[in-house]
């Protein structure tokens, strides 16, 4: 999927969220990365195969409400 040089991490790589954003919808709270991952502002992740990685609650603990 990725045409960047050097290539971005794959969707299955541990550092998958380091891939470049190709579609950003801040008003909806998500962005799509070039590896097919959809990353949500609450830190949740949707993988290209449909699996969901839930939000990291530690990251949310420091956010003001």
C-alpha cells in the first residue's frame, strides 16, 4: 500500500501508527494512515482486516474532560 521511501510500517507492525496520514477528518475524530489503519483520536485503532484495538486508557487519563 505504501509508496513512501522509506516505506511506512505495515498495519501489523508494532509501530504501525508511525505511518503517514493520507486522510484526516478531525471533525469526526479519525485519520487513515497509508498502511490502511484508521486511527481514532481516543487512541483506538481499526486494522485493515477489521480488528479493533481498543483505546489506551492510560493516554486518556491525562486528558482534561
